[in-house]
């Protein structure tokens, strides 16, 4: 039984004379925002973020306002210090928040910039509870997991609802049901559903159907047990989405329906798909979107005409998937080569560009630890373009510089991202400007020629722990350069940053005299942000991370240009447009 409307009003705020605890953010309107809660059972890595973002997209297409939030179980305040090898890439939001890679999936799928309000960790929740406790906010009560910690979680969800005026908040709970870390999140959403009343929350359980090769049939027992665990926590799922390599059989879905206590028409197969951009269509075809709308009584808020328009735009994009007429191979140098998640945004940005160009982009991972100038060709002779991506630390550094040299000298299209921008500067300083000892102070702290180093302004704030330049910043573009043209001849563009080191202004003149063009810089500061070399088919580096803002229907210009240049190189006998001409055709800013 849910609390009635009057009771909801009566118990709002905290009080010592009853057992309810329902602090609400200012302006919260019960019933305005509905909640879809996505949880995983059986195992992690099921793609909860992908599922949730695709479902959110379908509702957004219908004209509803959606706002996602990821609830992380770990105690870190943000994802900044997490090892990408273990957790996937660190995704940086425009406001500088360092988050889990799922936020990237939401931003891409919804074509929407998110903020720190869309990301919570246990660390954030506990620290704000402890802060409030010190502040005397709990009115003489002993501070407990329930209701105070769970209350804080609900507060975060409702604050997001107020801030975004969302019709639907999508809550993705990190980890798997049964983890100690996320137990209080699950309790919090149970309470949320109780307080908000019927037709306000829809619980989706993502689960996994095993298909052991030796048996050759689908097995649902583990999935049933996963759902049971959720039921034990007081949550009856409304929808079960069954992940599986192949389409889930009717028989397996029937079992999930009976044992999960969920009507058969709300048990869906969510089998593997070659591109995540095909998943919205898969969900739409099986009607999950309308099931959710019906459960949440949102049918009268949707605009079908809006949907028709959005869906046809989306299909124009997805219809191009798997219809490529050309293919290229991009070499990506990187430390975290064994895990694709570590470079999720770069792979997505390449996929976006490739789909628009009708060109399949294959990736060759290149461990640079053993690469030297002498053997670089062996590693790179079969690639059509090279990316040196962002990174931290010294491993493979000299090998990366050899890759840059190879790209520059052999006219191989090159895109340097953050660390790859710095590597391009060092390579050029050494091999073109003759500054033999050029290096970055990140690699050699007391190097003789610190062409890349921490700027004095940055050093000043270092002691405060704020020495990382994080989040969206403007880049001032230099007129008539390639970067200026790639960005539609705009005077500036905004891109996201996450770095500590930069080009030391002392060396700028020398680099420029020798032909390096700094086509983008920070307004009012001598911080170089984009470089390019002319008389090369495509050689560009940026201190920013353009991959973070590439969207399926608005691919990043630098990635389009790299893909186009690589294609031109691979097919010299075919008439191919110059990268800039391709960008002018494809890019939407
Ligand atoms: N390690 C370099 C710096 O801190 C580059 C960072 C990055 O590639 N994100 O400046």
C-alpha cells in the first residue's frame, strides 16, 4: 500500500513524532515525474546503461523529458582516480565531473549534456549525510542507514526531477542485486515506490540467460534466482529484460514470467546486437516503450507526431549501419589495450564517423612498449590512420613518439588526443626543431627541455589539489586554419578537457617557426589546444577530448576528417573527397 496524497503532504520533511522521513526538495510535485529503475541480476556487465539509455531515448522521441542518473556503489566521490583497465574509461562531463563511462552512453543516445546531478556514488551520499549530521540537520535522531541514508538517495532522485523538470527519471543502479554496496540504493527505491504511489515507478530487472555450448539450449535457472533475490528485497519487477547471446526462446521467457511473477508480455529478449545503435529499434519492435508508458500512465503526455519525426531521423542514421562500401584500419596506441571499455568514447566517435561516411572502421590496437624509430614500420605498415589517445604515465611513451614520427614522415593521417597532442609536440620539437632533449615533465621531472610541462599558473593551485584542468572550456580558433574550417569557420568551439600538462609558452615561437600551426588556444591564456601540420594529408592534435562529445547524429569533425583522410589513403585509385569537403558535407554542429 502506498501512502495517500494527504499523508504524503503530512509526512513531508522530517519529524521526531512519527516514523516517516520524507525530506523533499523545494518545488517537488508528486506525480509530475515518474521513475524507471534499472537493476541487474546474475552478473555485472549486462549493459544496464545501454538498455536504460535506449529505453530513455524511445521515450524522449515521444516528446517526454527524460533525465538519467547512475547510482554507483563505490565509495569514491567521483570516477577520477579509477583505473580505466578495471572500470572502463573515465567520462568527463562539461561541468568537470569525472564519471563512469555509462554517462557517455546516455549523452550519446540522448544527445544531451549531463551534469554532476546525473551521477551519484555511495561516497557522495555518505559524505553529504555526515555533513548534515555535523550541521545538526537530523533533529535529535540517531543517524541510520534507514531512513537517513536511503532518504539522501531519494532526495538526489527528486532533486534531479525538480532540476530537469523531467517526465521520467531513469535510475540505473550500478553493480548486481545482492551486492552489499548497492543494497541501500535498492531499499531507497523500494521506499520511493511506496511513497510515490501506484503508477509512479517501473522496475526493470536485467538478467542473463545462460546458453552453455555443451548443452546447446538456453538455461534460465540463474536468472530465476536473480529475480528471487530482488523479490526478497521487497521489489516486484515490472519488466524482465533477458540478456543473451541469441534471441531468448519463448520457453525460457515463459519460465521467467512464471517464476518472476511478471506477465509474459513484459518479459523481453535483449540479445546481442552488432551495434548499440540498433538496440532502440529492437526495444521498440517488442513494445517495451508502450509497456512502460502504460504502467506509468504517461500515454496522454506523448506526442506521436514528434516521435514520427525523430524516429525517421534516427532510422536515416541506423539504416546506414552494415551498408559500408569501404573499410579502413585505424591504429590506436594505448596502454589499456586489452579492454575495449577503456577507449569507449574513441571507438564510438570512430563508429559515428564511419557510419556517416559509409566506411567500416577497423581498429588495430598497438602496444607501443617495444616500438622504436627503427621498427615502427613493422607495426604500422598496415594501418590507414593513427590515433595516439589520452593517457597518464610513462609506459610506452617513446614508442608513441616513434608512431607520431612515422605518421608525420609517411603522410599517414594522424589524430593526437590530449597525451597524443603532447607526443606530437615533443616529436616535432625533437625531430624538426632539433631540440633533442625535448620531453614532458610528466615523463622526466627534471628534463633539460621541458617543452610540455605544468604551467606556472597551474603550479600555483597545485597545492590545493586543483591542478587538473577538467571539463568544458572554450577553444579560440585561428582564422583560415584547418581547425577553423573543420568547425564551420566558428571563432571558437567548446570541448572537454582533462589534463595537467601543456605546451610551455617558451617554446611556442620555435615550434611555429618550424611549421607547427597552433590553430586553437585558450582565450586569454597561452594554453595551446589544437595543432596542425600543413603539407600533410591530415595531421592534427588537440589537448581536448573531442571523442567525449561525438554524437551519433553529430559526429566529431576531427574524427570525420581522420576517417576521410584514411579512406583517401587506402583507396588512392578512387576519387575521394578531401577530408575538409567530407566534414562540410557530414558535420552538424
Ligand atoms: N597525462 C597528460 C596530462 O596530464 C595527458 C592527460 C590525458 O591524456 N588525458 O596532461
